[in-house]
């Protein structure tokens, strides 16, 4: 007598032989395969931040890659590690993406030393997105503090490319010091666009600074909000949410019309490693974009 | 569900035959603790004598055979300014013999996260589908409170499930491959006497629980008692060692790191099981820690077990095996914590 067990070989599973598409969340099983991508260009923004222009190498994969503003990718540097980075470019550019990265840990330090042409891995896109279509026909406040401009840039590109679908558009940006301002070379372009109100403020000016001085909430002083037809997107450090969203709420904007992007350490991006959990909420699956009402109802969120 | 009667001699023949073609993992006595109680582990066995199906419990759960403590998610070959990534999934079949109902319930909970939720894990699916599970009924273990959570009885998640009736096993069959396996030896149809003996055995087990935990309204209770002194008291004892998560049958959280060979010719992406009680679990780049105190981390663990998981999957993550309580060096255990929280609301 003998017993034969028929082994199950998962790589023959039909879900495994399909092209990888991380937007197919319930079906995708090739979760640890990555798109190979190369760094095509590196733009030095400040001493701490660089913008990496990245292209998925395979033509078909690059064409298939789509994301929505607010989503992030897991960026892998083989041999060093993998980090979650929000996509900082226009969704219409598909598999040509831009990632604004601050030098903060092992992987990001390696990236800051990387050269043009270096090969990296991309998994994603992951997470929730800003509801841009829902915002059509409304006024939009795009508010960023510090590195928050990186995740805000994707919805900004969306608004600029679809300017006709939005009413009044305000871009408000603040940093602590002038030398921390990101994307300085683009301010002129943004402010020249028909009817976009760009305002920038710093907390601690240096001798050369001629612009406004103060906290970002100060920029809201001369803005009138029409609560029933306004949406706000707020990106920045958690402390900023309390002040900016609190102020917007005082001005009459309901919390469910404000959207923020939260940050946590992530090891998977797929709701498995639990590292980004806020209570029972996975920042990678249920976030990173949340409306402010949901954030207020999450314990220890900000 | 199909049921058959399997005499113990035939069962032995079945297992000994299976051992010839497949790795068999079973409870094995490995030593005794300070009180003289035997210590068992689920280990690969090569002879029937090594197996001790009368074991009370094991120190570790059997999850290591599904989500190993260390697992290579991918291997890399480096060269010429480029790299290649290779991923391998397990497909060698394995039999795990003698799992208790709580541990099978634990696997069903892992299935919810790792198979049925978004982004199914191919690593887990490959191991789960290639593992034949033969469960067994048992007398309640010391401190176990599975009956409070309904995890002391399982109706799926296994291939065969045995209830000891003295000279024979009342055998539940939950899969085609379990049926095929059982047909390799002589089995008998269930007679009235067998059913009566089975129900008696189940009743005897059900009446034997000595640890009682009141989980009534626990998810809401946890929200109400978020600032309770109970957390401060137990949090102050917690050593943040993470042992609870290591022995837990359902804790699946992890960290990922990369390893490279000395000559940078190859590397690996390695997954290591983690614990939300470890100090850097929620630390982000730049150094900020969202849960810097042991108290908030311990509380988080209980919230995930008994509230968060319920919100998503309609049942607690905890299966009541009390392995975490037994292994904790500081004596932190779910029956005491849940009992004190219940007492708080009654104050």
C-alpha cells in the first residue's frame, strides 16, 4: 500500500500567470513580484530631498501601470530594503513616475547616492486616493506643509490638467525655513496658470526671504470658504492636521470634505505585516488617504 | 460532513504508510517543565512511537509550518549594474497530525487574512494547500478558554478530525483527499453505539473546562475602557519581549529585511515574524514612534485581538489557547486582563 499526494504548484495557478496588476487587489497572488524600473533622472530639491524620475523598464508593464492621486508604491532597492513612497507625479504619465524622497533611513540614503540608470523595483500602486472626480465642480484648497508637498503634487497635477472641472483653486504651502521649500522652480509656472492662487509662507525667514512669514494657517486668513462647494486636501506632518483642519472646520468646512494623507512605516503595503495599523485600520489598505472625520475617529491616528 | 469509524490499529497503519511518502509533523514530547509537566512541540517524526497524541498542549503553535519565523520571500542575483529576482513557493506535501480544534480555528483565522482578503499571500496558500491536516479532540488544557470563543469545536479547515473513543476514532472527513487517504485502510460505518459514545465524549470534554472568561460585549467594552487603569497595571509589567506573539497561533505580523552575500553576488528578501509589543514596531523613518510605551503596545495587541479583528472579520483573532499567558515571563494573561476589564464596567 502506498499513499500518493498530488502536490499543489501555485505557480501554475491561473491568477499567477496573469500580468501583474496591483489594482486587482482581490485576485493578485503575485504579490512579491515587482516591476523593474530604472532611475531616468535625479533632481536635487534641497539638501535633504531629491526628486527621482523613474520609468518602468518593460513597455507593456509601463503602459498598464495606472494609479490615482494619493496612492503610493513600495520602492525596493534590492540588497537594502523596501520603503513606501507616495507618488508625486501626474496620474496621466502612467509608468513614468516621480518620487520625492527625503534622506531619512537606510534605503533612502542609498537612493540619495544612486546614479541615473540604477535599477529599482516597484510594487503598487497601493492604498486609497483623493476623490478627485467627486470634487469636480467645486472649489479646491490644496494645502501642504514641509514634505507634504510630495503627496500633494499628484492631486495638484490632476487639478491643473483638469482645470476646467474645478472652480476656485488655492495652493497653500508652508515650511519652517526658506531653504526647505521644495519644487521652487515650479512656483512661477503654477502661479501663471489661469486663476490659481498660489501662496507660500515660511516660519523662520532668512536674510534673503522676501515672502510671507508665519504659520500656514495664516494663509487662510484672506480666503473665503463656501462650505457647500469646497473640498480641501491637506498633506503634511500630523501636528499640521490639527491646526489646519481645525481652522477649516471653524471656517465652516465639514470634516468629511477635508482629506489628509497619513504616514506610517510599512513592510508590505498589502494589509499583511500590520506595521502601519492604527487600531484595526490598515494605513496601507484603508488609507493613506482618509477624510478628516475618519481620522478623528481613529485612536492614536495623529 | 462524512463520518467513519477508524480502529486505532488501522490508524497506526495509515500514519506509518503516510510517513513513507510525506513528511509527518506531530506532537512530540521534548522534555518536562519545572513542575514536572511534559513539554510538547509539533515536530517532524519518522516513527509512530515518537507521536504523543495524548498531549495537553504545545509551547508553540503549529503556525511555523504555514508562516515560518524566517522565510525567504525572494532571492536576488546581482551583476553588471542590474539584478534578477527569483521567487520560490513551497510545494512539497506535508501532513500535520494531532492539531487541536483551537489550532485549526487559528488556521481558519489566518486563512481569512492571508487567503480570502485583499492581496492573498502566495507563500501561505502554497503551504496551506500542500498541508494535510489530521486534527484530534482533547481534554481541556490548563488555562485554555477556547470554549468561551467557540473555537473548541471545528467543522472545517481540516482533512480528517478524530475523536478518541477508546479502541477507535470517530473520524470526521472534510476533504476529498482526506477521504481518499482514509480509504487506504479499513474503516467502518458509524453505528448508533458509536454516535452515542462520540456525543458522550464531546459532552465530557465540554463539561471539563475550568477556566472561564466572559467575552460578552468585549469589542464595545474595549472602546469604553480605552483609558482604564487595567492597561497601566498590566502595561507596567510587560517586558516588551514579544514572546506572546511568537507562540500565538494567529499572530501574523512581520518585518522585512534584506540580506546580501559578502561578495554582493546574491541576496535575499527575508521576512521575519515580529510582535507589536516590540519597542520599534510602530517607529517610522526619522525616529518618531507612534507607540513608545509598553502600555500602549500591550493595549494595542489586545485591541487587535478582540476588537479590530472583529470589526473586519466578525470574530476575534484570539482562539483562547492561552499560550501567550503561559509563556509570558511577567504573568500577563488574557483571562486576568479580560476579567479585570469586565469588573471595571461593573464597578
